[in-house]
């Protein structure tokens, strides 16, 4: 289907050229865009090809004629409008079209947010207007539509639901909205291809189809190690240091604590099952688990040293990347979430200081407060971000330790079972636990 779509794209040109011989040339780009949308829609292309009769004409002539008829049908009901196309396209399609056109963040998020309110205003004022008859071509928006859309944008940008790239930027004008919408139309016209065609591998896997790889497992493991090396020597050193430090702490613990962690993380026994097996109160089990994991958490916290670098990181991020954060970066994503929790006044101060980059004197005059008061509020708000980030880091540390323990003990159990029990017979969970404990804790009863 992809090869056919590429092959038939030339027929879009000839179909539009044949129509424009007798029509207004001003609609050339709109007709061409409509023809390409048909060709790159797998369902519409399949519908056209299903009616093809090789006895009547060749495939090129047939597709060209079919495209001409589709465009003429659209012209007859007078629906064809670039503004209709903009409203009908999804945010996902618009995002990729803007990316292909060379646009990046924060502009893309701002444009998609603006489209939402332009669409609401435009549909209400023009398309759903009682003065417009059903079936008529969607009219062009006017200055009043863009002004109302800009007012909605500026009013809604301060809400917590607004993307950070929107709330961190300045208010916009009607001319800005109009420019964004026209650029969006141009991007969509130049890139009408569906974002995820129904014949793509992504779509097949989403629907439940699993692609079978012919790459051997050993090759995959080798590629993984290669990619791990690209992370950098410092990262590898940190990973080894973390794993080594956690192992040392485990080995220094009392055997009963180690056994508890083995059963809890390695075999997935819950606290009630542990209490019954070890003949200990469940409250005691909970206390032992908490005490043993705290030691590991403190070890990892000591390695991360978050108290030492968070302050400088937040300050640097606010000054350089506040308006255009990287959401794929866990730390920056956490900071964006923290900013959304700030009060309206705190957000406004950050927007003026780091978004518009106004001087403290101008911000103080605009807010009607003293400059010393502004400095204090800036400091307090930045401290909130730092505290929130430290809290999130502690959550990550806890998750890391739990995953590391689970992986460590499961790997240990598999290694013991492989050495002591190589037959293919499947063991019961109780037998498996006993074998591992006897090997790992030879003196325990």
C-alpha cells in the first residue's frame, strides 16, 4: 500500500491539472492536498482500487479519473475549505506535520493549544451560524474570530491543564493566532500523509500482531551491551558502584533480614505469608522490612547526593530551559509537574522572570509590590521546586532499590537452581524456596 501510494502521487497532479483547466486556479493547492489525502488514506485507496477493471482501462488512467471525480464531488457540495481541513485534522496529525515542516518546541505546543480555541470560536461564529446554509463551503474566518480565539487562549493558559510551554510564554495577539493557523494549514497541505498508516508495523502491533524477529537472542544481548557502552564510562562506573554498594549492605545485614528480603522480593511472598512461614507477627515483619530497606535507601541516597546538586540544577534549569523543557528527561518533567502545583501568583512571577525575562524592578512595578518582597517570593517559590524535586528523587530511589532487590534475588535463585537442579521437571514453589534457602543459608533451620 505504501508503494502504491507513492506511485499514484503523480496522478494527483494530473487529476488536479485536468480539473483546473476549467476551474479557478486559486484552488490548485487545496485540490492537490485533497487528492493526496485520498491517496495516503489506506481505506480510501483500497476502495478505489477494489472497483478497478483492467479490461476497461489501465491503472494510471483509472486512478486519475477516480481522483478527478472525488474532487468534483467535494466541489459540488461546496465543503472543500482549507479551514475545514484544519478543524478536521487531529492534534497528532498537526503535531507531526509541524515537526516535518521544521518547527520545534515550544511553538508546536503553543500552536496546538491555540488551534483548540480557534476551532471552538470559528465553528460557533461561522460554521454553525444560522445564516450559513447546510452544505455551503466553510467560510474564511475574520479578524473578530482571531481576536476571540486569542482572548480564550490568554484566559485558559494560566490553568493547570495548559501545557507548560503555553503557560510559561507571553500572552498572544489575534495576528499571532492567525499566523499560527495559516502556518498549520501550510504544514498540513505539504504533509497530508497519515501519521500511523493502518498497514504500518506500529498499527499491527497495537492491534495484537506480534512481529517475529529472526535475530538470535545472543545477537540482541550483544547489541544491548553495545548500546550500554554508549551511555558513557561515568554512567557505567556509577551503575557498578551502586550495585556493589547495595550488595555490601545486604551482606552486612543479619541473616534473618536477608532471608526476609529473599522471600519478599525474590519469591513475592506477602507479609501475611511471611508471618505464617517464619512464625512472626505481621507487624514485626512490616517493621523488619522497613528497617532493612531504609539501610539500602540511605546507601543509594548517599551515592546520588541529591542535596548537593538539586539547588544548582533548578537554578540553571529556570534560567535556560524554563520555556522549553525536555519532557523525556525525568528531572525536567518532575519540575514541570511541580510548577503546575504552584499558586497563580507564583506561576505569574516565574512567567515574568524566566518566561519574559523581565528585570526584577519591572516585575515588581507590574505586580505592585516592593522589589525586596519580589526577591523573597522568588526565593520561596524556587525553594518549593527544590523540595518537590527532592521528594520525587526519594520516590525514585525507593523504586530503584525495590526493583534492584527483586532482580538481585530472582537472579540469585535462578543461579542456585541451575547449579543444583538441572532437570526439566517443574518444581513447586515450596520446594524451590527450600532449595534456595538451604544453599544460601546453610546454617538456617
